[in-house]
C-alpha cells in the first residue's frame, strides 16, 4: 500500500471540475501539499495507508472558497461608519480614520483576525488590497492561508507610502520578497481611476508586465463615479483603460456595478476579469452589477466580500446566497444566477480570476489540497436533495467543520489550529479603543 499524509473518507465530494464530478461516499488522498487521488472510499482504502484519516461521513467535501476581493485589516473598522453613501463613506469617514490609525500593528492583527474569520467560514484563498501589505502577508503566512496581496496605490500619501514612486517600489519589493512562496502571491493594485493619475496607472501596468502578475483596481462602483470619471477623463472609463493599454487577461476589476454593454464587450474582447461584491454594493446602495450579462458574454467573474467596513463580515457562504438572490430579484428572472453558477464564482472561476486556477479552485489530482468539509447534520440542512442548492441557499460559514490549506489542517472540529483567536480578538479590541478615541478629536 502507498502511504500518504491524509485520507479524507466518506461524505459527498464535489470537485467543481468542468464535468461537475460528484463522488458519493468518496475519498481524497493527500500527500504533502497536494491531492494524489480521488475516488470511492472503498477503492482508496485498498490503495492508501494514511498517517491521518479524517472521517467526513455525512458531510460535503468541496474546494475551499476563494474571496477574490477584500481589505483584510479593515476588520478593525467593522461597523465604524454604516448607512452612508460611498464617496461620503470614503472621504469623510474611512480615509480620515485610516490616516489616524493604520500602522503595521493594526495591519497585522486586523489581517490575522480576518484570516481566522475566513478560515472558520470555509475560505482558503483571499485577494487583498490594503495598507502595509507586508503585514497582511505575514499574517496570512502565520495562519497558513493562501493569498494574493497588493499595496493600495494612490496619487496622495497613505499611512505607509508618501509618493506614487514609493508605492511602486514597495510593491516591487513585495513581489521580490514573496517570489515562489507556496502561499503568498502578489499583484499590483492602484486604488481606482479617481484616485490615481494616468501616469501612475501606466507605471502600475509596466510593473505588472515586468513580473507577469495581475493588476487590479476598483472600477465603476456607482453612478457618481461614472460622471466623475467622464469629467476627468473626457471619455468612458473602459475606453480610457483600453487606450492606455491596461486591458488584458491579467486585468481584474472590482465591483463594476455601472458597466453597460459596451464596457462589458471591451472586457470580453480583452479577457479581463471581474469580481462581484453584492453585499457591499447593496449596503452602500451603489446598485446591482449586471453579472448575468457579463457571464453571457464570457467574462470570468469571481466573488468577494469586500472589507468588513462595508459588508460587515467575511462569510463567503452568505455572499453566495446574496449573489444568487440579488440577481434574480434585479432581473425579475428566477433562472439567472443558479446555485451552481455562484458556487463556481466562489471556487473554480474565482481561481481563474486570480490566475491561480492551476493550483486551486477545483479538487483534482495534482492540485493543492485546499478544501473544506461542511457538517450537514444540522436541522437547517435537513433534508438534503441537492448539494449545490444547500451550499448556496442554506449553508452558512458556521457549518464549516474542517479546513485544509496546502495539505495542512488549519481548522479541525471548528477549532483553529494555526491561530490563537482569543489572543487575536484581544489585540484587535485594544486597537479599537485607540480608534474610538481618535474619532472624538
């Protein structure tokens, strides 16, 4: 018999591959950081002897969820400024609070708290844009979590960066520092077209091209931004991006609420990617992104929570439910955005958006062992007729029992194995005292 590190046995294995392969009473053999076999429980039990066996009987075993857009350290600002319009929220609350409070300590502990929350709700990979991203990378590494991170770049100073040139140099150092790391990946992230000059955007593109990494930005979040950019650029935002050479298969746009058909066709023609953030868009009353139309044009769409200051949680199962129901309601069509469609946005398609699909997003031999096990023995999950339906419309993050990332068990029986969550919460509560005091000035 072949010895492997871990054998996950029993339960229903959903691979989320192109054929929607489902294994009833299935099993997964894991050796080191990758999957070496998938099959029926009895079949794999005859072939493999495992150092550790995880019994998933009665559970669903699936790829770990991919949160394709968030601001992890903003857990420290959860609930700080609710029920406010986007530009008011940014300019009069979030930017001032960040200027007074964000430092390496906040970035590290806030990110570690985000990792704890994400792991406990089934997320194994997250894409992050924030300040002091070296600290977010440290936190993700400590948590054993996969990430794609980038320092937010502006025309104006941030708590970490004084000039655009410093920001580009900092990003390049991140790319070099974390090159070939098994968990931490880096991208280039100008904040938005209304906070970045054309020259900065071009410099960001040159840096991304030099290292062949993704370039990501917020884009067309609400009607006010559309008008602001028309006035600033003298043309539609997507045409401007095409003209300066940013649109390609490594370009990722967050939100895209106000895209019209011409915008979407440009994205489809250039292979650009989109990340949908329905709960944040709803909370800020930004509008409803035309996601089903994007999918119909062949645009690859991932799913993200956005940050805790505009959501206010990082539960991707909740985001699945919202994404499906919001699109149905907005289009007055119950057939759009099926359960399988949004589940793919949070797994296989999310991996494609981030350029990580060779590693994660589906369960397959040779891919990294990033998976979560959902405890289905719950009143609200009984009876079970369709796994995809339950995962989208009934499961919550609290139903996640066990999580593996890169072949390592990071959550077992609802208990984190890599993070002291009590200590993390204590440190963030201390930081919150300072934030609260700063808001009184």
